[in-house]
């Protein structure tokens, strides 16, 4: 049951760790927020316990309502934040279009990934199917478990329309969750998607028992792979030096709460990918995104040895230890950074 608030009606689509966290953050600011849940089983759990199951058990207050009715979301929202897995993003946008979403509703993508069927990112899917709606992207070094801990956290909202970006900044920012703005939608979005692939490699590094120097090497070389693709996709190089670039990459590569890190760690221990994902119980975006990263690298004729190795471990069942030796035995590079 909603309490009266400022008149804003915000909906969050997706009750996973990140979607639930965003809804919880907004409710703490006494903003009416509707959390749309896909699974009826999860909806019943939330209603019964009056709490969110992820990233940890979070009690709901009276500013959050939960629904499975997407049509009511479309009719009653000023802002819709989309935090569904990448493989569900396009279908959600098509449903919003079919339900006659008002052109004045602002769409904020909080999904980090690339659709592997056509290599479209969330913002491009929105532009393709709902071109009249204003859009923005939320991305940054935001591990859900860290955000709900009330520690100081920053994130980025990127939009070509700074009026919309400023409005969203005011809505979402809080004393512990500080939002910065950026106009480089391509850079923020590509960096947020591809860092998940490097995080899998980082988990593998720790799984092998390597030290922080190895991880630093992996992150710096991984950033170069991300940057080469991102710039070809229209990103500004300076974006990759900010919170949505290197910041997000560091957080995801170093946090043991990162799902992609967990996947890599278990791969290094020899566990099959199917078993890892089943035990994880949630989507690890890097597992799918690595397909797009390799495809885009091939399209632009870019060498991405780290991403290619992650792909080979996951989809070609290659031994990660053998691939590591292959990585280290490559011909020495003439320059550290080449574009």
C-alpha cells in the first residue's frame, strides 16, 4: 500500500538483486515505487514475508508495492527503471510498446549486458522500439550487497538529454548513494557490459591462487580490451577512466559478491559451467556477454585474448590452465597500448 509522497510514481521492472536494491533505495527516500515481479512464486514470497529475498532479506516499507501486473505499471508510472536480465530486456520493451506506453514516461536502463542475438545494448533496443520516450542508463561500481550496506557508493546516469539526467539524479541520489552525470551513453553502457567478462577472468585468477599483482595486470589488460571495443562502438575514451569504466571494472573484479567473479572462481576449480550457474541461482551476465564481446572484436578486427580465453573455457570446454599458459606464451607486444 503506497503512502502519499511527492507525486512521483516510479516502477522498477525486475526483482533480482539490483532491481530490488533500487526499489529499496527509492522507498527509503519516501518515494512511491512499484516493484514488478515476473515470477508468481517470488511475488507470493515477497507478499507473505513483506521482504525482498535478494541481495539479502530486506524488509519493505509502505512506500513499496509489489505487482505482477505489467499493464498497471504502464498506466501509473512517470519513470520506469528496467533491471531485468539482458536476455529478457527486448521482450520487456516490446511488451511496454504493446501496452501503449505513454511517450512521456522516462525509461532508465539498469541492465548491464548486450543482446547476443543482434549485439544490441539496452539503450539501442529502447531507441529502436520506443524512440519517442526519453531514456537514460544507470551504471557504475554497484555491487548490490554493498549498496544495501549503507556504505558510501557512487553511480553514473548517462543520457543525451541532460534535463532528464538531472531529474533522475535528484530522484535516485541519497546521502549514501551519490549519482554523477555523463552524456556518453555508449561508453557507460559498453563498459558496464564488458567488465563482466573480465570479472570472470578475475575470478579465475583468484581460483588459481594468484596474487594482487596478477589481478592488477588482468584488470589493466582487460580495460584495454574493453576500451578498444567501446571506442569503436562510439564511446569517449575519458569515460573509461571514470566510475562507469575503471571503477565498475575494479569493483566487479575484486568483489567476492560479484556473480561473474564467482563463476570464474569455480571455473578455475574445474567445475562445469552448467553446474556453476545452477548453484548460483541468478544470472551472471558475463557468461552471455562474452559471446557479444568476441563477436564485436571480430567485427572490428580487435585482438581480445582475455575475452577469447573466457569464451573458450565456457563454450569450448577448454582447460583454463592450458589457456593460461597459451596467454603467457604469446609473442611479446611492441607497445603496451595500441589503438
